[in-house]
């Protein structure tokens, strides 16, 4: 029984280390976005088995997103980056997001009969 427990603990430690490295990499990307756009705020949203989305909104109204493998990794990343995290993507925070022709074309292209993305 002790052998099994030791293997489990080793696997857990490796997974925790991997998650920590991923969170650090995401935090670095968040900081780069914030530096480019005069600061940033974030919203963290679980998207299912695909992971967790971190939506970033810059002070210049630019936006982008990153995907973390788990909600815990996403939370760790935004905490390491030191950005303000909003509980909901609504109100003044959502109003900061400015979409351009590219986004509208992509959204319309998803619909049957919408313009192509090419």
C-alpha cells in the first residue's frame, strides 16, 4: 500500500508543478498584453472540457483571450499577473470591449449563409 501512495504523491507533485509552470506562462502573456495596452482587466470563465477562458480587456479598449487547462490554473495566472478580475462580463467592463470589422465578419461567417472569412 505504501508503494501506491508514494506513486500517487509523486504524480500529484508533477501535476502541481506542471500547473504552476502553465500559470506562470499565462501570467507572463497577461502582463505582456497589459504592457502593450496600458493595463488590463480580466474575466475568468469555465468553458467546459476545453478549459477556462481568460478574457482580457486593455485600457485602450483592445481585447484578447487566453485558455487555461483548468479554472484553478486560470485563477493562479491572473493572481500572479496582478490584474483586476471581474466576477461577471457585464456593465462597464463589457462596454469597454470594442469590436471591429474582423470580429463582425467572423461572427457573421459562423451563421449559415454569412460572409466567408477568406
